[in-house]
C-alpha cells in the first residue's frame, strides 16, 4: 500500500465522525460544555481544524485557510493565524462561538480538501524531511502528519462523546 493512500485513508475518516458530532446542533448546543472548564463540541472541532490548518500550512507553504477564508469571524474570533486553541483558558474556550454546525464542517472540509490534495504529491522520501528542529529529536514530516492525524482523531472522538452526553 502506498503511504499516500494510508494517510488519505486516515484523514478521510475524520469527516464522518465530525459531522455526526455537530450535525443539526444549534449554536448554543455547540457552545455547551458538560461542566465548567470543559471543552465544548464547537471548540473541539474548531481546535482540531485549526491545528491541521496551522501545522500543515507550515509544511505545505502559503497561508492558512483560516486567514485567507476569513473564518475567524464565523467563530466569533479574529482570523489570527497563531490562535489554534492550544493553551486556551476556560474563558477563551467559551469565546469560540461557531455560527452554525455548517461553519464547523465547512471550515474542516476546506482544510481537508487542501490536505488530501497535498498528500497526493508526497513521496516516501518526503516523510523523512525534518520539518521542526524545536524538538529533540527533530520532527520529520511523517511524524508531523501522524501527530496531527492523532490529535484530530482524539478531538473528534471527544466531540462525539460530548454529543452523546448532550443527547
């Protein structure tokens, strides 16, 4: 099996889980959290999409879809390319206010479309390229792609769990 096919399969599994977690929820339900300080469904899906957009733009090049598509205002935020939600306080989590569930799936879909198109261009040798020297050992492209996919899958699962609690 080609490495591109494995990665496309992994990333391609996310939309179904994400849509099931957000479909038909109101903006209020998307902002609901099971307890004070917990993450909402809207924040979880926004965050996982921001991480994919941010981290993969760093290796693909160009500008983040969040910025070029001016997605920030649709979440009640500025289109800040550095805000991925990492380290957000409970107050910051509450400020993420998607206009609708379609806003979440629309932004994720735009990021995924770019990701999959770019994955098509990869060769096995590309995966060994160092993309981040801030870590020891330095992070290769292959490790970064798996890390982003893992983060996305965990947060999509968390959003689905919160949806189950919400009913």
